C-alpha cells in the first residue's frame, strides 16, 4: 500500500491488522483512508451552497420528516429542502459549539459520523462510508469548511421533460444540469431527487437515475435539486390498438390539442351527442337551469346548420346567464352576508351581475376588487375586503382566487413544491395589512404583519417579484397591475381553467387552486392557448365560454366506449358531473312545479339567487350546499352520498312535492292526460329528451295493465319519484 499524505507506513500496517478483527474499526479506517486520499475528489473548489446542500436534499436530510422540519430533529435544524443555505451553514458549522465540523480531524466530524452511523443516528444510515458524498463532504471540511462561493445557482435543465414510452417496462435515463450565474453548467443528476407521484405507475431506479414505466397512462415524476422542482411527464399508451380514423368535426385549437393527447394515449373518442343532449348540457352550463319542453321541441325542429352556435349566443345574452354566472363568481369570491349585513351583500352581488351583463373584462373586475375603498353599502367591490378577518387570510384568498396558487403553504417556510417563499406570503399580507376592513374600507397606514422568521414587520412584496416601498400607499395598485398584466403566468390561466372545469367537468389543472410546476396541466399547450386567447379577447369570460362550447370536445358523449372507458381526464368522452346543490334544488322545483320558500324570500326564488348561503333550507342542506366560509373548490359540495340518497328516497324533499295539489303531475292528471303521454312529458321536462324505443315499449307495457284511476296515480307518482332520483336527472352529462 502506497504511503498516504499525513500518515506513516507503520500506521497503515497497524490499521490493516485492526481491520481484520474489528468491523467498526474497519469502517473508521476506511473513512480515514477516504479522508486522506489525494485522488478521492477532483481538484476543484467545493462550495457549501452548490455542492454540500444538494446532498442534504438528495438523501432526505432536510426533508420535512427529518432536519427540515419546523423545529428540526435532535437539536439540528436545516431549512426545508435547502431554501436558506446561509442558516444551514450556521447550523452545520457554528451551532453545537462547532462540534459538527472538525477541521483538524475531519473523520471525527459529527456531520460524517452520524449519517454513516459511526455514532447513533435516529435517521439511520444516509451515506455509505465509501461513497462519493462522504468523500465530497470530507474534502470540503479539510479545505476549511468555507462558505464562500464564486457563482450563484440559477436553475436546472431536465431531460427529458416528456417521455413517450411504447409500452409498459420501457425505461429512460434522466439527466439534470445545473446552471449558474457565470454561465457555467454542471451535471448534477447524482445529486437530484427523483420522486414518482404514483409509485405503482412509475418506478425510479435511483442509482442509474432511470425511470421505468410500470402502468399505462400519464404519470408525473418530480425532479428536485436544491429548491428547484421540475416535472417529467411519462406517457404510456392506454391500449395497443390502432386508432380508427374519425372525420374531423372541428378544427379549432382546442380539438387539435385534445386529439393530439388522445392520439398519444391511443384513446378513441366517443361520438358527438344529439341536439337534445346538447341543449340540456349547454343550458345547464350557461344558465344553471334545465331547458323547457318548448325550447326542446323548437331546437330539435330547427334545421339550421349553425343552430348550436346561435343557441350559445342566445344563452349568453339571457338573464339566466347573468344570474347563474353571478352565482358562480359569488361562490368563487365567497360572497355571503357579513355580521347579518344584508345590504352589503346585496350591493356586492348586484355589482357582479352588472359586470357580467356588460361583459366587463375579468382583469378590470379583479383590479376593481383589489383597489376598492369606500362605503361597502354603496360600493360593491369594497365588500371583497370584508370576506376575511385578517391580512394573512386575505392574502391566501387573493392568491387562490386570482392566481390559482396556494400561497398559504409558504406561511411557515418556503413552499416545498413551488417557487413561493415566506417573503412572498408575508409580503403580500403586509400589502393587505394596509387596509382597514369594515363597513368603511380605507387605507390603514400603520397596518403591518410580523414576519415569523425575522420577528419584525414584513416588508410589502408582490409575490415572486419586487418589494414595495412600505410608505407607498399604492402598493395594492402595484399588486393589481402586476397580477392583471397580460404576461402574468397565473392570472389568465387560473380563470380559464375554472371556466374549462365548469364546461368540461374537470380542470386542465386539478385542483383548480393548486397551480405549481409540480402539478402540471394534463394539456399544457392547450392551457397556454386558452389563456392567450382569453387575453386577446380583452379578458372576456363570454368569449372563452363560446370558444369551448363550439369545440367537438365539448359536444362529446358522456357514454364511454370500450376503447376509452378508463379515461377520466383526457376528454375522450364527456365527464358526468353531479349538479350543484342549488342547481339540483331548482331542477327539482322546475320538474315538480312546487317551489320551496327560502327564508323570507318570495316563493319561486331560485336557490342560485340566494345572497346568504346560510338561509335555512332543508333541501339545500340535504343536497350539500357550500356555506362559502371557506373555498367551495377544495371540498366537495355534496354531503355524504348515502345520507343524501336516503333523504331523496324517503324524505319530503321529493315525496311531498310529487302529489301536492298544484304539482305538475297533479295538473296533468286533472287535465285527463293519458299515462304514457304524462311519462313522455316528464322525460322532456326532466331529462330534456324523448323516450327511446326501448323505454317507450317498456312504459307502454306497464301502463296497459293499470285498471283504476288510483292505480294509475300511484304508478305515476312512483315513476316521477324514480325519474327525480335517477342518476341521469341528477348529473350534467
């Protein structure tokens, strides 16, 4: 064995004899040899930020379950995923009286002894004693454990960003390259963490940094290096079948992108729906109401080639559109009465209605809300500032609504899966702390929030952008201008994604308030195109609704075929969605002809028109309405399905209305209509379609055997009950 620098040949001989008799000494000796080897690490400067911190991330040392927890572990605290390398350096080098680092004898540094388990370590073995990470840390310690750096880390380049596997079992290698402020680049694949969102869909081979497809479909793998996270999309065709060529029905960019994804996954699209079903779908989506029997017969009889486009235009110009989409925006903004202040809620609701009636740009609507001041009883937008109780809550609300981002995850530490920092969170809260929240909304010059990291007032900051002068009274305006800028990467995408979900059943990004790089859209190019088209239209909600409803994807059948029955996110068929509580309540009232009285509102008031979501209503309670005290998007609107079904089957919500004196059924019976004709009428008013041949034959056979008037009435009551309890009635399909 050659002489090693700093050690004698005698020492080496003694060491070799000890290695044979003591396994622990074997490990320590091996560590010494590694520390002394002049060739263990290439001769270069080792930087704490760019070389050592990535190891803490790669091996889980600074994860939330370990030393990256809010209070650390075992009196050793690291910033989550290396978000604050300066504090990490202090923890490693200066805390614990400097015992974690021993420059004189690096092999005695706790930073090495613990993770190699030469000293008891609650986290178990993190590094093998003869591994490259140990060599790298050892060399850094021997060089003086310095904190100097000659370049700043700027980001990573990940390849591939999308991997198209041919079949299950295919693999691909991942390469990650770090970029730095001096223009240099370095392969950091070995220090990058690869995490599969679904371990059953993708297997990660960490030593070789390869991805193996284990299941068909689209899967996401997250590559993390330092604070940077990038998604890798893995696509495996859902079938091996050859796609049948289908005639192109629409050539707009929506269908081009949807069809491209279906082709990648080898998914056959379901056919287009009938005029009857299109009328029902569009009327529910745009007005929240079932079409009338009269409008159904007129639409089916119309032979104009552009009648669907004319229908959408007509619906968008109707009062029903204004009323329903006012309800949609009110839910998004969590509009409700504040401290029994009906007047403020009414003014707020009317202002939203006016914006929709005039097709005001969504950018203009949002700016008006964010900079509003004055009397909330006369200035509708001012009520936006009464939605929450604190500046932090208002910051979370604004980020979720206008950016589709969960900024709240950066309250206690930098967001672990996104770009947001504690400075972003508390900086936005500091902007909002300058607002006096009350009936009179006004500037509060002395308002502030305390930054938990520094225990000092947080400096106002536009998230992800610049700090704002604390004395600047226009901080809200600066945020509003940044937010609604056409180039803002969040604002337009957040609202078009919500519109898409309303019309298509599922967002391109789900959940819709969780935009981040590690939660990519199922169709990222389509989302970009929709956002650009929205901006080009002047931020028009009506325009985007028109664009989506004119696509072939929107008019696709909800009935899956054998070739796409497992698809629930790529729009090869329409997604069946339960009707919202208020919409379903209105539909039950329309079909039965019996309307519920909500509080002191006049009989016939639609459920979607209620200003106060807390108004007493057994029907809405059973159907699971959202009370708007929190987001109506992050939790399901409906209550427990079993409870709801039991009320539908046995409760008064349906049963008491069917045979009421003024009900639709009672009126039909008193008019002497035949049973089969009554059934057909309910199909049209409840399901927005006529019976098919099988159904007509079935009901005709059952009604023929009815002997008495009483038998007929009971039979028809049961029929109406079954229709209102059916899945077809309670879903948008």
